[in-house]
C-alpha cells in the first residue's frame, strides 16, 4: 500500500509530497522503513537539488539504476538529468 501511494505521488511529479510522505512514514514506522525508502529519499534529494552529481557522490553503483528510475518517474522524463 505504501509503495503504491508513493508511486502515484511520484508519477504525478509531486516531489515535495513524496519527500514529505517519506519523512512521515520513517517517523511513524521507524528504522525499518528508513532503509526501505532510502532510494526514494535519495531520488527526492537529487530532484530537489537539481544536481545529477549526487548520483555519483551519494550512491553506490548498484543503487544508481534504482534511484535513476525513481527520478525519471518523478520528473516524467526519460533523461537522467533533473532539469536546470
């Protein structure tokens, strides 16, 4: 249910709502959710910062593809970049 909710928000391009939802879920659900939602939180940080360098400075190589997919869903673009 949580993943579906976040997916709908991301698909609508609601980056601030996604970020707020992730923060609230982690606050209410504890550390177990923090690890599960890390890729979403990383994607939100990249979109909000509009800085693709964060893919390489914050993420391990195996995380990049997952986070890039989430960024693409949020921005509605097939480009890795998040705008300028």
